[in-house]
C-alpha cells in the first residue's frame, strides 16, 4: 500500500516533505524558518508547519504561494497576529518566486483538542509538513512536532488498510452510543 497515500504501516502518509521542496523555493523556506524563529522567540512558538504545493514539490515559480501554520504554546494574541502579518509581507516582498504568503495561527491546545481531531488535527497530521520545532541544548527535540498519529489513524476509521485488504474493526452495537441523561 505504500506509495498510494499510505505509509508502510497502512496509516495515511503526510502529503509533503521538506525533501520535496523544489530547489528554487528552498531559500524561501529557510528564510521563513529564520523569520519565524526571530519573531516568536521567548518560548511562544511550539512548532511550525508548511503545507501546499511547495512541500508537495509541485510549486510553480511566480505563481505558487507559501502556506504556513504556526502552533503557539498559548492562544494567539494581537501581537502574534501582527508578527505573522509582518513575516507574510516581508517574505512576499523579498522573494519573487512566490505569489503571497499565508500564515495560520493556532494554539497547540486547540490543534490537539478532541473537538478539532477530525478537522485541524487531520489537516496538521496529513497535509502539513513540520518545518520548525524547539530544541533542547543537546539538539534533540524538546517539543517536536505535534503528535499526529491519532488524527492519521482516525482518518482511516472505520476501515484500516493493511496488506492490501480492508479490515472492519470489531464493535459492539453500543460502542459509540452515549447513555442518555435518564438512563
């Protein structure tokens, strides 16, 4: 199944990878990473992601935009939004190979919430490529990218593909039923 949108274990694979960024866009991605690190210092930033045509390797010079998602340790503030806007404008002005920059801001808590598991959780897990995470002094990730396996696994439910065959998980009739207030 690998190579058909699934990884070797049968889970949904990430759509992009930093290794797929076309050479013409590598400088843009490097500059974005540097600007993000400068603008969100002091422990505000949990992790950063790139998504869209650039990490898929399908970007077109002068046509494609740069799409970023930043996971912050707390809810985004007006200062965070202003910093993101500044990064967007600076990168767009500095790199003619892109046509615009968009930065989405969320708290890591929101992205990992049960409410967002099937929406933003799936988006980050499958469509976003980690491009920055804080590191400890020993250079090992202290807070690596957000965990993505729950959304990737949920996205394939109720069927899970392994070895080319779909399997239906075992369920009881009441496994997804919440008891009513009167019972």
